[in-house]
C-alpha cells in the first residue's frame, strides 16, 4: 500500500479520535454545562491530531534503525523524540494562528511555565504519555489496521469521501476565520475561538433559539455584532512601539 494512502488513513483516524478526546477534555475542564464542538472545523475532526498521528507513526517506524542495543533506552529515546515533535507541532500551529490569523484556538496561559499560552510543561508531559501509549499499545494495532486496509482497498472510497467533506469544511471555516481576523486587525485584539462559540450558544439559549452543535458559528445575528458584544473580554494585542 502506498505511503500516501497510509498517511491519509492515519490522518482520518487521528483527526476523528482527537476530536473525541478534545470534546471530552474540554467539557471536563469547562464550567459550562453544555457540550461545545471543539477545534477549528465544523465537523467531528481536529486536523492537528491527524498530523500528530502521522508523525507518531513515522517516528515509530524508524525506531528499528536506532543503533541502541538496550531496548528500554531505545523506547525512552523514541518516546522523548515523539514528545518533542508533538510539542513543536503544537507550538508551530499555535504561533501561526496567533501571528497570522489573530485567533487563539487553545490557551495555556494559566498553566505553569507556559510559552505564549501555546505550550506548557504539563501538556508536553501529556504528549509524552500519549507517545508512550501509542508506541507500546496503539502502533502494533495500527500496523494490523493498515494490513487490513491493504486487503480491503474498497474502504479507501470512504477515506476519499472524508477528505472531500473535510476540504469543503476547511474552506468554510477559513471564511469564518477571515472575518475574525478582519475584526482582530481593526481592533488590535486576539480572538479566542472557543469563547466565541460559547457566547453564540448562550445567545441562542437566552433567545430560546435552537443551537446547532456542528455549526457553532451559525446565528441570525451578524458575527461582527457578536464580536462587539465580546469586545471587553477579548485578548488585547500588545504592540511594541518603536
């Protein structure tokens, strides 16, 4: 089976599984009683986890080339490399969203040792735990699943459907982010993606309107009006003056 199809399959699994993890984690950490659709996209997937699973798979696949005789040390080294790579992926994605899109998708500002609220030691440790679980438990099953896929290539049709829907979703989400960026540039603020979702949901609840879980930005009111209501709670952007 080609590497392209393998990575596409892993991206699909990682994105969906990551969405489920984020959904449960954010609901446990939030003071809100209602569930909120996590992530950048509308559908049930978080691309960051999809890329992450692809990275973990590639790193686990090269472990056999390590010239380390002690298997325990070899495992420690590969898990450490995985953790560093996942932390870097999270940081690069976070910086891109902040600097170019003026959107904060997650916030670790209250965590000890955080850097720009994007990464922190606690979540790097969490990545280490995930890397350990993946390398020891999940990777062998991934190899089995890939073997099954190679024998049932008809399933690749569903992967193709997933990517078709995913690309449409990304295009639609990009339009929303463009509106948020325009407002952020005009008002010199950083927009917190999840806070806007909570605000729109609360607006629907107060107005006794139906809230759409998979369309968290859908509202009868203009997005700019909703952002104006939240202006005082948005993160002020600090600009250095020369």
